[in-house]
């Protein structure tokens, strides 16, 4: 029977180990110091290893701690260089998150950039590129990707704004939105929307199995109807006009209605997309002088000056162009989503066009006096969060 492990410690060593046990930043050092102190108090090394610590260890592990402490003191309890846990994806990445990010960096690029054929990544092409994984089979790669939560998913259409002044335009809108004098000024987001007589597709409850909900189509032609509306970024108030066609006259009608809705406002900011009609010379003639650092692009066959019939209304409206092809930057887009969810998806009015239009009108009219719930839905309940991810720019 082997002799019981004994260890004698001086007062200075005991104080040093107690300090290490109670305050060491690394848990493994606290555990090793506790083991040394227990053995010094007379507890056997085996009992300390199996029962005296937070988790069980092999007795030889604890004996080794004691031998190293006798030989090197406090330094002997530290993990030596080159020891410890090896990289999970040797030798490139030490943990799964780093490996996952490295793989995603590859799959977010075209296979051709890595000398692989095809427009999309396949297991075979990934296996050829990700050599650092040291995998040899497609099944092994598939299992690893699944463990890292990287799977094949159906794509969705996506457009990245080509606007060279993308950040600057959003920052300009954000600055005016956040520095608004609410007693004299109004800030609106504006957009147009087209809906159809036929119901649009959406989710609905149905029995499990092959049966699906039906969007019943009417027998008549699929008529269209246009809406032009504004959304107050601070109250949720919606002002709109509608008709079979929205052009220059329709936009002027909307602007006049907006001015009537806010008679006390000395300045009304309207953030909108780059539809050329928004900047038609006849519309600009009806507004106060505009200040655009980036002049809008109009069709080459359009006139550059207002027509003789253009109305000089001097409306107190300042237009703020949003970036090109960036619908996500306009919160009113979510109002159209809300409208489709509540009224247009799978509606049962396919053969009653008047009733369909009336349902849309009723939906919009509920926001005539503003709505905190609508602001929350479109993401404007906290004005400070508008475009909050933009980098800081000087105006």
C-alpha cells in the first residue's frame, strides 16, 4: 500500500495559497490551490481528487500538482505553454464560432472566385476549397456544416442600393428628423402603393397535409388602384389620396392635402424615394425653393422648366430624397405591408371591386388622427433609432 501523501507548508505558503484559492482570476488556479491546502491539512491525495474538489480528477493528476508545487512553488500550478485545449479546427481556428464565420465568408462569395464552377456552392466545391477542415468525405462535411448551423436555404430577391451617396442621404434625413422643431415643423415619409382586385397570397390556417388555403380569383379583369400617402414620423398620422392613376396632378393633390392637414406648420419635410414624378418641374414650381446637394435624375425627354399651366402655390414643403433603390430606408413601406396583411391577403371580395377599395380606405382612415401602434409597427416608436447603424458623418 503506497504511503499517504504528506505536505508541509510554511505560514507564508499557506497565505499565498489561500490568496490564490480565493482571488485567482483563473478557475483552474483556484482549484489547484484548494487541493494543495487540503492535502497540507491531512486529507489524502486520493480523497481530495475524488471527493474534495468541485469535480472529480484522477488521483495522479492531483499528485502531479503537488510535485510541481514542491519543485516550482506557485508557478508550478500554472498551465505551461503548449499545453491545454487544442484548436477545434486545427490549425486555423480555435473554436466553432471562428470556424463558422470563416466558412460563411466563403459561401457569401461567388464560387468562381475560388476557382470552382457553378453559380452556387455545392458540398463538393466547398470540400475542395475548405482544405483547412481536413475532411475527406462529403458526408463528413455535411455533418460539420449542420453542427455549425450552416444549411441550404431558399434565396430571396435582394437589391443593394447603387447610390454613391447612400450614407450621406440617410444622414441628411436623420439629421432633419431628429432636430425637428415640433411646434413649427412636420416630418413625413411618403410613398405610393398599387393594389389589385384579385386577392394576394398569404398564410392562413388549414388542415395538415396536402390541402392549402385558397386565394379565390374573380372572373373579371384584375383591376389596379393607386394610393399616394404620407406618414407622420412622430404621430403616425396618415394622409393620402387615391385614384386609378397617380401622376403630377395626383402628387400635387397630396401635397395640398398635407398642407391642409398641418395648417400651423411653417415647414414640412417629406422624405421620399427617387420616382421622377416627385421632382417634376411643375411640382417644384408649386413648392418653396428646394435645396438638394444631389440633384435628382429626370428622364431626358422631360422639360427642364415648369409648363405655362404650372401652379405657383409656394407650399411650405421641403423634399428629402432617399437613396436610390433603397425601400428599406422608408418606414412607410411597412404601412403597405400592414395593409396587405390585414386587408388584401386572401380577401373574399374578388368580385366586388368597390367593396375592396372601401376596405382599403377604411383601413387607412383609422390612422387619420395618428396612431402610436402604427409607429411601433413601422419602427418609429423611438425617433433616435432611425438609421442608428449609420456611421457618423459631418453634415
